C-alpha cells in the first residue's frame, strides 16, 4: 500500500501537479482581484460574473457549469466522447474563485479610481503568473483551451486568432448577461499574455529544478 502511494505521488510530481495547484491558486486570486477592481474582467470571467448577477449561484459554480457545457460542445463538434477529465480544472478553479471572493470581498474594496487601477494591475500580474506556473503541469486540460485548439484545427487559424474568436463570442454573451466588461477586459487581453511570457522562463526554471530535485534524485544507499 505504501509503495502504491509513493508511486502515485511520484506520478503526480512528474506531471507537475504541484505546479498545477499552485498556479490555479495564484490565477484565481488574480481573477478575484479583477472582479473587485470593477474595471472589467477577462471575457470568460465576465460571462461567469454576468450569469451570477442575472441568474444566481456563485461565480465559481458557473465556472463549473460553463466548463461542463464547453466540454459537451467540444465533444459534439469533434464527434468524440466528452473529455470529462477536463472538468477537474473547472472544478478546482471554481472552488478557488469562490474561496478568494469569500476572503477578500469585504477586505479589498477599492473606493477610488486609483485603488481600482492598483487592484486591476495586481490582478493582471497574478493572472499572468498563475497561468505561467499552471502551464508547467501536464494535468487536466482547460475546456476553453480545448475549444481554441478545435477552432485552430477546423479553420487553420493560429492560436492568436482562434483565441480572439473565442473571446469575441464570450464578450457578446457576457454583454447580454450584464457581465463586467470594461477597460479591464481590454487590458486583460493585451497584457496578460505579456505577463505570461515574462514569467514563463522563471516558472520553467522552477519546474526543471523541482524535477531534478524531487524526481530525478536517487535515494542514498
């Protein structure tokens, strides 16, 4: 039993599961900050907040519901079995968003436009850092990323155009559900990618170092 447990832990480390969890924790903190800034969130998060405002349920719950819908939609388009494994990411992300919102909802409440901008800047920073760390894992694909790949395969567009198409559709839907679309939505699209590129080398270095120390090291004889 002990050997099996060690094998499971070893596989999780090899897949970068610790980077997966840490990345999502950082990412969801950034998402919560962007919501609290009230200057606008990413298109996907704007849809979640809009559904929360219009219908009810928590923002994190809508992360799971929308993720489930995207998994089914991807399966219909590809005519394949749904990749329900991808819902793990939606589940953990949803829990993370609700947890951070519970913790900071009454603590971080910008009262001035300067405070709103500071909150938004830190949000973009942590979202970029979280994604860069999260990308070091090989665990549970994101349903939205899968949708982007499907569009790439169907249209021949590159990742930039495919993601832009997904975001455009999400903004339209979020608008009808009174989602928080604003300057923050535009800045999210422009600067999060920059922050991801900035932090990727550092997170990749940590991944390589972690792999060497935690997995590659042989026990002393």
